[in-house]
């Protein structure tokens, strides 16, 4: 990371990607994923479906989707750490939580 490929064809002309906004959105999505995982992991509540609402979209997930949610969560944490490293020179993203 850190290297930018040359854009000889002008693909990125007019493209202004705000990495701080991407980071904020990733953090919101991570929070929503965490809520879904917790809700679906509770056996006592009997929740079998949960709707993830990011404010821009909604997606209903089921208990059978837990493995995919956990994989997406891990990938998102890595993406957040990579963006933070590029923006702030740190890789210090830490999230405390249960180790399931």
C-alpha cells in the first residue's frame, strides 16, 4: 500500500475518494455487523433473523449466515487497520470483544 499506480487512461479523472469517509463508513458497518452477530448468537432469545440497517441499505441475515458475517467482520477489521495505517501512520485499531 502507499503506492499509487499511474492513471494514463484517466480512469480516476474527477474521482475524489474521501478515505476518511470510507473509514467512517467501514466503522459504521463493523458496528452493525457486531450487533447482528450478537443478536444471532444469543440462543435464549430465539432470534433467527436480523436486519442490518446502515442508513443506506438494509439486509436481512439469518443465523445460518453467522460464519459469513464473521468472515466479513474479519476482513473489515483488516481493511480499517490498513486505511488507518495509510491515513495516520498507525495500525492501532483494536476492538475488544468476545472471542467466539
